[in-house]
């Protein structure tokens, strides 16, 4: 949607970065708090309410005539995300049985696939209708809210049964390791947000692509991330979560370096590989965090999906400033810093099965 906002409302790179920042910050800072609250008392009705919040915000952009009005709608979208993810992640955790990685990947891949489909809305809705096309996004939001009512009923029945059994989270909490993991995921989020936010603008303003073509590249990147999320989460039930995370940080470096040099089919393959690797640890890190702090499933889910991912929004605003000052080509080149820094921090994470050792000692 950023190219449409740039075209229809004349927003510059810094303002576009602020839009991404507000969306992410609104979603991120509420999530851990809501997760902490619902760890004590689950609130199933938040699930359909969250879909309504997000739908009203997205469709409300159709009425926005200024930068400030866009930000107000973005806040509503962020609140919808913040309300949904802690409880949604808990439902996935509870329904998973022993396959926590697979269940979390299925949950996360739904959101990532939905995000990937977003760029396709450019040629379908926004190019024909401009920002007014956003009004149609209320329809899937209402359908989602109806589906979540069914999930909420199951969840409510389950929580009543669970409370009667007197269940509580078991195991030792390792907050030092969790803090380090949040730092690594925040860096991964800066990288992903930088690519997703500014790569289409790079293709339009530097490579010379039209808006529709640039959005196809973004779709491929995001859909590859959704596939990587599913594959990585499935592997997390069999292999080291730490190793998957470390690979996701540095495995995409060669493909990141090739972005300015490849277009056409080769460029699409390159972007696919980058997206797949970058988000292959998305669900993995949520399960890893839930194992590090087993007594706070909602809170750590809010941290990993909300706070850490929301860091990407702050990064987007900073990167928007650098794009204005240094140029968007230099910005794309500077993204290389993030995977290297993430790997250097990630090597200090404890190995699976030794959750309190290295990281706790180092912190």
C-alpha cells in the first residue's frame, strides 16, 4: 500500500516510514501486556473483536485525505493485531499437542500468507480505485470475525475445562535467554521490514519498474516468507531451533547482495530465496521463547510476535530517514548489517535443552 500512499497523498520516504512505524508500534507495545493479562485470565472474545478492529482500520484508509488521517487508521489496524496475536498464539499452543513447532507454523503462515497477498491488492483494488479501493477490505475482515467466533467458542469451552483441572505453566523461566532472543528477533524484524517496505520503492524509483511489477516482486518475497515459516516451524520439532534461527540470519546474505543485479526470472528466484530463508525462523522463535519461559505463553507470544516484530516499525522510520538523506540504493546496501549483527548475537543463545546456561550467564 505504500506506493499508493506515496502516489495519492504525496507522502515522502520519511512519512511512509512513520506509517510503518506507527502500525508496528501500536501493535507491538500492547501485545505483551495483553498476553500477560490473558495468561491470568484468557479472553476468547478478543479474537473476533480483533478482526473487526483491523478491518475497520484498513477500510477506513479509503476515507483518509491526509497523513494524520492515515496514521489514525493505522493505529486502529495495529490495535487489531495487538488484540489478536497473544490469544491466537495461545490457541495454537493449546491445540498443538507435542507438535508445537508445526502448530505455530500453521498459525503464523496464515498471517504471513495474508500479508503476502497484500501486494496483489494493488492491481486488483488500488490501481483501479486508488485509496478508495481499501473499502473492500472490510469484507474479508467480517468473514474472519465470523470464523473467529467459532474458534472463540471452542477456546472458551477449553479454558473452563483446563481451569477445573488446576493446570499451571510448569518449568523454570529463563528471562536472560528470552531477552537475548528478543534482541535477535528485533534485528531480524529490522531486516524484513526494510526489505518489505522499501524494496518496491527501490524497484520503482531506481530499477524503473511500474507499480504493479514492483508489487509482484514484493508478493513473491512475502509468500516465500510464508512458505519458509511453515517449513521452518515443521523442522523445529525435529532439529535445533537455535541452528534454524542462526541459518535464517546469515543464509540469505548472498541473495541480499544480488538484489541490485538481478531482474526478471532470476530476480524473482533471488527474492523468493531471500524471503524463504529470512522468515524460516519466524514460528521457530515463538516456540523457542515459549520453552524458555513456559509459564507465560501469552506474554512471550506477545513479545515475539508483537514487541520484537514491532521493532521493525521503528526500523522502518529510521530507514525512511536514511533513504531521504543517502538515497534508497544506499539503504538497500546497508541492510547487510542486520543479518550479520543478528548472527553475532544469536551464537550466544543457549542450545536447545540447556535453556539457562550460556545466555543467562552472559546476561
